[in-house]
């Protein structure tokens, strides 16, 4: 098949500890397998993580990785006022310019909390694309049961890249009832994962996968990581990248 997986990572403070180990150690582990397979991923970075880790992100940019935006402080955008949304985006752009000398091209809302007003602001501030919608994702209803309207809109949204505003595209995260994310790589054995990837690529032209920066480190307080360790997930990503060749 000619369609290729787009690998992406939501880069934020570590789950449970609020530290930077995922950025400083986890992304190095991810980079090792990306370099091995000549993969150039997209990092959707929470802007308030950049100042203390700017040298790391500068090296990724030199390596050809795209650094895009995952909000200023990982707040849900659908819970913010219009003024607060705009403030988060403006402050983030300033940080990107000051510390990385770039302007983010893409955006992914924390917890997929995209809404119409945020999309209008992305267009206003010159973003090229959003990557927040997760069509056909049943787990969104489980993890965010109070966001039923947003979940339905996302579930029934188009599967492949489309124009969501004039000058702004949507690049949805791939899903077939189960999302194409780190959780599926943790849980599925490799033979099922390969079958899942094959089916994903039947429905999505360039399926978008994502993990979190903290997915690449051990999380002693995480039940998921204790049951399905990050080391095994990393090896599966390595195998799928090899399989993609």
C-alpha cells in the first residue's frame, strides 16, 4: 500500500508526577527507533514545557521533526471562554517564536477538546491544520462521558483529511472503534496489531497515530503501564515501523 502512517506524539508533563522525564528520556527512546526507520514524526507540544526543554526541541527541529501546538497549559479548550482560548493560543505562539524561532503549523486540542470557536481562532492565527477529531472512536464516550455532544460530532466526522475552515485542514486521528493510539499498541499482541494496522489503512489514506511523551517511560503509579509496560509498546512501534517499510 502507498499510504503511510503519520506518527505523532502529544508532548506534555508526565502523568501522575508532572515531571519532564517523558520529554528528556522518553523522547530519546522514541527518537532512536524513528532514526532507525527514517521516520519524521510530529510533536504536538504543550507550550509551557518548551522553555525548560528548548534545546531538546531545537535538536528535533534540526533533525527534521515538526513541532506543533498542544495548547499552552493542557487545559481543555471547550471549557475556556473565547478570550481565554485566544490568550492560550497567542501566548503559545510567542513562546514558539522566542525559544524555537518557529511558528506552529498544526494544533491538537488537549483531550481532543476542539470546538468551533477554537477552530475559528486557529484560522485567525494562521494555523494550517488541526488534528483533534477522532472519528469512529468509542473510547471517547468512556473516558469523557459528560462530553456527549462533542463525542458524537467527533465520532461521525470524516475519516480522512478535509477542509474544516477556509485555509484550515483537519487531519483526524485514525480509529476503528478502538483508537489508533499508544493504548492499542500496549494492549494488542503483535499479530493482532498488524491486522489492526492493515484494516486502519483500508479506511485511512494516511492514518494518524499518536502516543504521549510519558508513554515512553515507566510509570510506577499507572495501572496500564504495570499491566502493559512501555518497553513492550516501544518494541511494537519498532516492529510496525519495520513492517511499514
